[in-house]
C-alpha cells in the first residue's frame, strides 16, 4: 500500500465538480458533485441519531439498491428538521443530478451539512448542481465544497495491488464540530476503481470504519447528518473481489488506512483543536467496553481542558473511568501518559476486566471551541 | 416555611470553626469542623463513582451507625487515589475530631475536596482541626473553608413549624467543577434541630435530593468525593417525627427547598458560568427517562456554548435528544425556549413517550471554564 494523489479523484473513472451557490453567506464553495463515469457499486453508513436529516433518509433508501453513480452534497444547511419540504428538496437534488448524469434517480446519494432547522434555498442549490456538473474540477474542489467550520480540506488516497492490478482508494471528509460519529463521520466520501461485490464492499466499509471514523470524537455530539459512502466502479480491471480472500483483506487494510488518515485529519482540525489525544484502553472485557472507556475519557471536558494545557491529569481520567458503573477501583486502574510531540498526547489506560483493547481519538477543548460555537448560532 | 440566617449554624445547638491550615497554596480557609453540642442522628448520600476517595469510604461506614456528632472537612486536596496512607489520614481526621469533641470516632464524618492523587499534608490538617475547634466562628466561615474553585460561599436556612415548634434546617454547599452529582453534590452539609427518626431522616434526604442536588450538572463529571450529609440533634423540642405523617411532609418540603436553593447556587457559580439554564422535560415514559433526556441536553457542549451566547439553538437540542436511542423523531419532538432574565434560559422539551416530567439545571460553557481547568492542573 502506498499513498496517491488527488483524493476523491485518485481512482480511475471518477469526476467531480464544485460550485459557490450562495448557501453560505460568502463566496465559498458549497455544492459538490462527484460521479463515476460508468455504473458502480456502493456502500454507505449513516448516523444512528433517531432524528435524521432528509438527505440521510433518501440516501439510506437509495444505497440499499447497491448501485450508485454519484454523490451530491451541499454545505451551509443541514436540511434537517425541515419536514416534508425538506424531503422534497433532497429528492430534487437527486433528480437534478440523475438527469444531468443520465442516471436513475435511485443511483444518487445526497448529503447536507450545516445549520439545522432552516429551509434549504432550493433554487440556489439546483443552479449550483448544474454549475458543478458543467465545470468538473479537482478532488480538492469537491473536498472544499463540503466543509463547514473546517479550517482546511481533508483528502487521502492509497494504491495497492489486487490480482496483479493496481487499484486506488481515495476520498475526503469534513467535520469539526457536532462530532462523535456513530456509524459514520459527519461526511466522508470514498471512491475506488476496484471491482468488488456490493456485499463485500459494504462489509469492508463497516470493518474499516469501526476502528477509525467510528472511533473519534470532538465534542461527543452525534450529528443528524453523518454520512460515509464509498463508490466502486471496477475500472482498475482487477478480478472482482467476490469472497473474503487475501484480496479482500488487502482491500480492507487499504480502506482502513484511508479511513484512519481521514479520521485523524478530522480530529486534528476539530473546532479549536491544538492537540491530538490518543487514548489506548487495554484489559477490557470486550472491544465495545474498551471503546466505552475510551469515549468516556475522550468526552470528559476536564480531560480535554487538561489536554489543552498539554498535560493529562490522571485524577480526572480516573474520575471519568469511575463513573461508568464498571468494576474498576483505585487498585485495578493503571494510567500512563506519553508526550510524543508538542501537539500530541497519548493516554494509556489499563483495567483488569479482560483482554480486549481499543483506541479512541480526540482533540483538546480550547477557548476557540467556545468562540466558534457561540458564534455559529 | 420561611428563610432564616447563618446557614449551617441556623439550627439550635450547632457550632462550627474554620482554619487556614496551609493545604491551599495561599492563606485561605481550608479546614472546617461543624458539630452538634449533643448526640444527633444523621443521614448522608455519597458519590456513585466506582473510584471513591478515602474519606468517602470512612464516612459511608460511620453514617451507617446513624449517630453523628460532627463533620470535618478539608479543601485543597481530595485525598483520593492515595492508597493505604490516604485511608490512615482520613481516619486520623476522624480520631482527632472525636477526641476534641469527646465523641466516639464513629460519630465523625470526614470529607475532602481538591486535587486528586496527592498525599494529604496530615500534620497541617491535624493542626488545622485543633485550631478550628478552639475558635468557633460563623456559619459562613465553615461554608468558606470547604470551597475550591467556587467564587463565593453558599449557605441557606429555612424555618417551619412542626408539632407547634419552630424547627430550622440550614446548610451550605460547595462545588463548581467536576460536577454532575450522582447521589449527592460535591460537598453539602445540612444541620437541623428537628427531632426525627434516623430512617426517616435518611428517606427525607434522598427524597429532597433527587429533584435538587441530584438534578444539576456543570460539566457532566461525577466526582470521586461527592458527599451530602445532614445532622439532626432534636433541640427544637418538636415531637419526634417517627412516621410519614404531615410533619414528615413539612420536613421534606422544607429540606427540599433548602437543597434546591443550594443546587441553584452551585449551578449559578459553576466554573465560568454566566447563565442559569433550566431544562424542563415533559412527556417521558418515567421520571428517570425524563431526567436522562434533561441530562443529555444539559451536558451537550453545543447546547452549553449556545447558552453562553444567550440563546438556545434548537437544532442542537434536537440533535442531542436524538442520540439517546429513544423513539423520538422530528415529528414527535417539541422544543420551546424562554428568556425570563438576561442571565437565565428555560428550555422546554416535550416528547411523546408518556406523562412523566423532570427538570435539570445547568450553566453555560464559557471560555472561563476552559481557563480555569487548564490552570487547575
């Protein structure tokens, strides 16, 4: 496996466009469209919030068909808590994209991110989609168009060999607040030219996400719009991955690395973030319990403010772990701290409940987080 | 029921002293001792954190005896995660207090608050206890001695009539960070001259606390040292409350009001707080579920930063409620907001799961919270 360039356009046979449609208050890009030139398989995971945005409802339904040509995204407005009108707007985004691409309307995924509860300015959005289609650009244009409070775009691409053919997995992500993805991160999109059966693509995605984009938190808040999708068009010409063989393992490993890179980029660019905090939990009963402990620590405002001071206050870590109702006492808890770099903190926590381990990533809690979220109203 | 003066010394037959023993880095009061001049009943509730400080272990054991003469408290050091030495130090605090008062060592409750994981400077503490005993002071001296990051002391007292006699319930509390009490607040102590059976005192305390000191949060972090105790010495001369009659109801009502006043004082003085945020949840399946929803909202950093901007962002409230895995969707959630004062926000949330309701109180999340907790290391 090695790195490649141009993020979501690194794989063969994909195009993308972006437009500044005026959904955001300034001239920034706020519409992105990425598509495969040929029919493609797809898999996606979405937020587990019980309150879901209209585009999530639509995309869940469409990805179930297993065939997806494109993802259309707007930033600046979440199209969430917008009722029937919101559902019609999401459908219009899919319909327009399908018409432009000559695809079926069920072959389109839609994603939105931004403020909750405001009607989408659908005329601007539709004009933006047309503009994005008519002027294809770079992968970074698309990665920039999906941003909200992110300070920079986040793209990744890896290549590896499968069945004697070089395949590429590339993608991008956004999200720096309202971030504790549960099934997916705020928004992340991946493309690959690998040929792979839809059900294995789905399985690979879930496997890759569990320890990467589903193991991060910025502020413990699971968004209503989380969407992570991957589109595979098979243009690499590899023999299709149709069973869980070594090729599948290579694919998962590469996909996991791409997702991990994106996850760490997201955390490092968390709202107001100055530190990357990695929490390794060992000695738990099972993976879920290890992750629960990791999330308790990474969501503690006391741990996060201590991290902002570039230290780990182990009293606060112990306090946090003690609230979980698990059989963990002063005598069965070990806390160690490493400072591998000035902007990195590693917290190693060992309990005595079993052999399982997990790693969770977060950032510090700074005054800038407060500023950003007071102003974002 | 009406208000009375002098907090923890408002009831008959109680004395208190305080001393600056040098546990804190400056000359502030850091030892408090409050005692009944005569034998007294007691009840207490403690943290549910599985990691508990040495004084909590000792006080849990002693209060089980039902007879308590005094509470001795130090601030500046939590005596938590301090092993066997910490347990000996807590015992020494009880032994010294018992000797000074001519009481049994099991008639003393001990509480500590401050930084976790540092050995208690026991010689200073012992000298401080002696000084506090030898120079009794005001209720406010005691209330001041138990403070850590609190910006002011917090005292309350109410009087009511029971069996033709005026009885008094008074007390004080501290705590402004690491605050989501679970069974009790960080530290709160109450005294009463009412005569009441120990088991009813215990029941009354739990009843009063559930909707007051156990319904607040500052940062969602349950301390290892939470302790709430009440001592009743019977000096008001009322016929002893020995059954759940109208006298008991009057007692509970007065006690609940005292606890609510303290709870709101704590929240208003939360670290960096500028706003009191009251979240009323209606339409839940039962009280616990209503409280769960209330706590989810009051612990959301996005809701709390919005509150700092003096508004309630209802998209963020919906997002938070949606993460709970309950059957709550866009169509079954109603959110209303009131602004009764410039420093108060009331959030009314109605769901459609049943008839139960609960109220939870919190403060906003400000840059000062970050400053305080970066520096407190």
